[in-house]
């Protein structure tokens, strides 16, 4: 290294490296998934508001919305996976609000026109045609109704080529924040707030249980000896496992980003 400036920078870094490491050991108090409920609280909707959890999965978020805010929540998902939540409600009924589930898809939500005060949609809209889903959001929301969408998207440090490769591994597709915003706005919804959580949720997970770091170790093994795992489990399952491990790692290094936006039907 002959560049005098580069030599000087490396020399000064050697002097401050221990202090730098010490500073990095201090948590930045990253947000976790509960941050979405703080956003919902900011909407100031009262108990009894009609809430649609679109793509509710196993129903845990829908239950939390009913418990925290006293909302009347309908969880919609194409697969019936909410049995444990039903059992929990049978043993401990809600003191206010209500919760029910229905099978349905983004392409035709089982909800009447202009009947919903809030749409909550976490980690699911990427499995639908985003434009069709946005049109359905517009149909079911009341005038002045609010919406919150959260999902993990391609981040600024991932190239288009790498994003396409990652999407093939996950048997999914590439989406960036601008794609979500544009679909909502094309379908008559006004984007009010954009929240880039970056890798915060992954940081929090690492600090709590070390799972992203463990996925990094697994990704290294998968990449170093692919034939071992492909022979045992098959190419398709290998690809999905590798993609899942990289998903956790990529959130930590800016290749994927946790993105939320809120919107209103005017």
C-alpha cells in the first residue's frame, strides 16, 4: 500500500480500533415486531373498529390487535392455520372486541365494500398480485380508512442480478419499496408514511437468541458442501433452505430491508 492517505487512515484506525469495537458492543435498542402495534396506536382508532388482517397466517397478529385495542378483527388467509388461536380464545375469551377467521385470498377478500376501518397486512402481500391486492384494499376500506403494510423487501445494497437469484431460490419474486408504494397509489390509496426498519428486527433477534448468526453458520455449510445436502434432500429443498438462511443474514447487512408504509383511502 503506497497511497500516503490510505496508510494514514489505516494507522489511525489501528489506534482507535479497540474503542470502536467497544462502542459497537452497545445495543442501539432496535425495534422488534411490536413496533407495528405502535404505528397502529397512532391511528387512534377506538374499540370496536372493524379491522381486516389480510394474510393473517396462524392468527397471532389478529389476536394481538383484538387484545391490545379491543378491535373487531377478521383474519383472512387462504390456508386454515389458526387452530391454536381458536383454542386460546375458547379457554380465555376476549373481554372486549372480537376475533373471527375466514378463508380467502387477496384477489377477492371476503369483506363487503366500504366496511373496514383498518387493514393490517404483515409479511403476506408479496404472495399476491400487488396491484390486485391494492384494488381490493381500496374496495373494502371506508372513506378515511387506514392501512398498514409491512414486509421484507429487496434493499439498497442488493443488485438486481442478486435479487433475481435470491428470488429464484425462494420460489418468489423481487419487490422493492417503490413497487409497493406505486401499486397502492395506482389504486387510489394515498401513502402517508414510509418506515424503513432496515435490519432492526434482525438485530433484535440476534441480541435475544442469536438466530441470525446461527443462520450464517448454516449458510456457510450449505454453500461449502451443496452436493451433500442436495443428495439427501433434493435441489428444491436445498434452494429453499439456502434462501431462508440468506434471508436472515441479508437483513443484517442491508441486502434486504424491513419496510412498512401506512395509507389512507381518501
